[in-house]
C-alpha cells in the first residue's frame, strides 16, 4: 500500500477511503466463513463393525461421524443433541464432551474445549452448541467423545482445516483428498469395558483390543466382515490421504502395498517432504501423505498393524483396498511385510526424521520457521512420570504418583465463578517430582503466561504411551531411552523440531517438547491412551492473565452450562422419554462478531465494486 507523500496527488479522503478498504478486506479474509452443523448423537446396535452385537455411538446415524471440512479462521457452530442415556462431551480438533477436538487449539477460548475440566456434560435428551474458530490453524485432526470411556464405543470423526487461498502449500494440488480413520476396536460393549476397568486390577492393566478398523469397517481378509474400506484412484493421479489413529491403545504401522508415501503434514504443521514405505501413527496422532497411483492397474492392500504387540491372527489387522478404477484384479496373495513391530530404534529414527518445513507458510503467509525455538529462554520445566498404582483397592494410572480425580464442577467454571475455591488447589502437587505414596487428587498446575515451558514425559510402563496438550502445539525436541536428565538436553533438536499436539513416549523412555504458553485458559494435559486417561493419567495447566481484555481470552459463552456446585437448585423435571431439546440461546459472542464482520465484508465488497480499483 502506498503511503501519502509529496508525490501522492490523491485527495486525503481518497487515501483514507483506500486505507479503510484495505483494512476491511483483510478483516474479511482473517475472519473466514461461518459453518453451521447439527449433530444428533445416538447409540446404534445394528452396525456391528466387529461382527458382534454391541452398542456403537453414531453421529447423524454415521459411524464414523461426519467430516468437519473447513478453512483457516472459519467459525464452526456445532449443535450437539444427545440422544444417549448418559452424559456426553466431545473434543475434536477435539469437539469435547461430545466433542473432544484432538489438536484444535481453541485460541483464547478454553470454554469450548469439551473436556471435563472446562465443560459441564451435555445431559441425556438435551443439546448444547459449541462455537469455536479454527484460528490460525491448518491440517488433519479428529474429534471424539472425551468422557466416560465413550470413545471405545465410537462417536469419532475426521476434521480437515484447509489453508487460505492466499497461502501457497509445499506440494501440488492433489486429485482428491481421502480421510482414513484407523484404530483398534474392542468387541466388548464400552459400558462393560468401563465397568471392568473400574473394578478388576488385571483386566485394567492387561486388557487388549480385538481388532483394527478402517473408517469403522472390518478387515478385507476377515470372512466375517460385511464391509471393508476401499479407496478408488485413477492411474497416474496423486491423492492426499489424511490418516488419524482414533484408537484406544495400539500404536499402528500403516503401509500401502507396492506404493510409497510422501509425508507432508502432521497435526497442523507442514513437514519437510520425506518418502516412506511405512508410517508409524501413534494413538491420537494424524498425518497427511501424498500417494501416487503409479503401479500396474490392480487392487492393492492398505495395511495397518499394531506395534509392540504380538498379533499373528490376520483378522485382527486393519486391511483395506486401494482400487484402481479400471482394475479387475482383486487384492490377493500374502500381505506386504512391514517393519519389525518390536524394533523401537527403527521407530525412533523415523520420528526423528520428521522435521518442520521452515520455509513454507501454513495458516499465515509468513514462514513457519519464523517462530522457532533456536534461542528461547525456558520459564519452567515439567517432568511428568506416568506409572500405575493400586489406590484403595482399585487400579489407577498416575502422573508423579497422582491419579487425577475429576471433580463434579469443571475447573474452568469454578475458576470463573469462585476463583477455584472448594474445587481445586492450585499447585498442590509437584510437576517435577514424584510423591512417595500414590493418591488421587485434582492436579492443577500453573503455567506462566507467555512463558516457554519444557515438558518432559517419562514412561515408566512397558507399553507405548502418548501425550496431548490442549490449547497449544508443541515443538517435539527429543526422544530417548531410559531416564531423562538435564544432560539429555544436549541431544535435543532445536533447529527444526516439528510442531504437533500429540507426542509418543516409548516404553521405559522419555520424550521432550517445548510450548509457548500464549493462550490463556484451563488446558488439559493427558495421555491419549484411553485406559490410562480414564484411570487418571492427566492433569490441567492453568495459564492465567489478569487482564480481562477479551482479545486475550474470551468471556464465558452466553449458553454456558452449569453443574456441580453451580447446578440449578430446581432442575426441570422431564418425562421418561423426552424428545431432544433445541436451545435458541445465543451460542457465543464470537457469533455476533462473525455477523458484524460479515456485514463489513459486504460493505467492503460494495465499496470496491462501486468505486473501482485503487492503487495499493
């Protein structure tokens, strides 16, 4: 844009007019679109993904649930209607409480995070509307139920967040995009599993899934499977496959017979392009890969196998088909051979090879690498050790020997109304050392606003773990075997560590990550292993800024749910089989802001078309 100078002969009102138009148009581009979704969540017993009778959680009758297909800075309104017989929350990107958005950062808005520490559950036969902006994010994510072990029954689905048109991505536009949700599955009802985990010590620690599903479908090689996943491709064309591990326990290795994959993105970060024969995808993680149909016309296996698990029954594998559109040859013969599932060093080497693309834009035009960890000053370090314990005769997972106790009142609600009094005590438990005797407690730690935190995750277990931080992406700077020590920092990659929301932690090993705590709120830090999470392997990080400026943290939504200490004293009675209620209350102040900006965009467009072009 030209500034007024001695050589600028335009009238002052013309310059002001042009300047305001530029500001308005940039505001329009930054806001994005409003997307309105209606989700009816219910239980279906006829789907039988594992060829047995069991309840499956569906959204709009679908398993997996519908795709959220959006663009950076879009505002998503999801009206969730709970037709189930128990309370629900979803986290996506996470969509929490029925919505746990796995990776969506909820910038300035932990009220919409959809976990037990931020939201009251959506009660049976009622509804609640989530409103969240996909602020400054791109990439592949998923959503799933966040409470009561419901994820083991379904309720998950894919999320795509596309780049804005003004951003160039580091690969050519693919022929099409394909979503692949892969994950382990139990043949047992999620309600029965939940009951067992709360009472039986051996079952809690040693229960394993029964098979792997691809997009909710069974194995191509399982004779009992009534449906398997198949992607149809055109010879010579390149496709972007968005892969998410939506399972509960197993890390997976994924490959496509005779085809190589080019890794380009993970959980909101464009990576340096690397070509792979197979890819490890740990619980809660997502990747985008490019696959070119460059083989002879035929059908080929897509194969997902568990890591660190000795499974010889092929019907337990996730097997789908890559189908060339003119193929008449079915996939057959022996399955392709992947890596040794117990070769941890091979897996660590692959993880270390996944690096951040420093030169490309992502959600913003400036290169990803313009914000990095080359020379940051750490404000605090959390050293978090995950292990198991028996507390009062029941099995628990712990962090620093503390098993998280979920209060009836969400932490964020208590923080907002009574400064947390009577619900939690801030910094009651250490984030750097392990207490001697295991106990249950409400573990809430202080995070320094706009400080850099170092997160060191110890895995004292003999199985794989993975950790996720809501509200932020973190720079994964290192992996190691054995115990971490300050000397381990000498092995960190501080040049181009990838930024993601979920990091795997290898058995009897550690992983380290840096995060910049610039997002005020109450944020969940947890194991993505469903059993570990359900039995206490989590805590919350309170990032506090005393400034009430809504540009730093949004106020509570207009349709806030109350529960626990703040539950209505006389809740309305309901008939035995009530229809779902649909609220007409405004969802959030962000909705009003979106309407205002939409009007601005219309005005700006009118001005531009009526006045003609300007010299910017």
